[in-house]
């Protein structure tokens, strides 16, 4: 299974969510292969920090985007592949990955600029996956502040539901502001669980 973590807008939490999702899957006993294609290599850096600190989890493997594995082989091994995509999706290689993916998980924040970028990305996916986009697209409301107005949230949900499903929200909490390595804590795992439960149940 190939899951992409993707949005053209930076700052929506793709790195943090990639780390949280990898740990979520590992806790369920699922071998997980993470590919960091983002130019900042934040996922790889966090993974290396964790290893240096003595952390280990044989179910999680992280590689940088220079070594894209054989997806068919990984599927035969029963692994889930999570790919953290770069912000720019205007080349054929990135577009090819979107076509191959089993799921595209698109984090977004409730603000006008981020939402506009998310909408443009969703429209791109409808072109790349014309027959499957509603089955493959998942929008994850992330860093949700308690001050978000319900009517604004409902309006955004109404628009995004034309393109795919919307997971439960992940709140804007101190525990998510800095995840220094892959060694996440119980609060981080519990607060993100509902969103990932929804994703895996609907795949």
C-alpha cells in the first residue's frame, strides 16, 4: 500500500504527520517503509536523531528520496509505504507517484491561504486520478485551533467533500509543536489516533 503525504503548501505538518503515521502503523505491527522526497529531508533527519539516541523499531525503515524502492516487492512483503512529497508537484515523477498511490493524505489548516493551496492541489489530483480521486483523497484538518468557527469549518468541509473524505481533526496542541525524533510519546499517539483510524478503516 502506498500512502502519500502531500500538499503544495508548506507548514501544514507533513513531516510531523509522516512520523506519527509511521509510528501508528508500527504499533499495529505493520512494517512501514518511509521515503522522504522533501528537499528539506526533515523526516530523514528526525529518523537519524532517533537512531543516534538509541531508539530502534525494526518495523520502521526510513530512506531519502535518492533510493525509491520497488513498490511491487514491498507490497509482496506486506509493507506500507509512506512518501513525504515535496511542496512542488509540477514534475512528471511526482505526478506519477500520485497516480500510483493507494491514498493521498492531504493535511491542511483552517486559514484562507492554506485552504486555497489545498484546493488547487485537490483539483490537480482530479486530473491525475480522474476515476479514483474520491476514493483515494483524504483531507486531514491539522493544527486545528479552538478558535476555529464552526460555520467556517462546515463550509470548507462542504467544498473538500467534493474531492474526497475528511478525517477527524488533529488539534493544535503543545505536544505536536516539536517532535524531535521518531520516539513519539503516548499523548502524541493518542491525539492523532482517531485521524489515522479513520484513514485505515476507509482504505
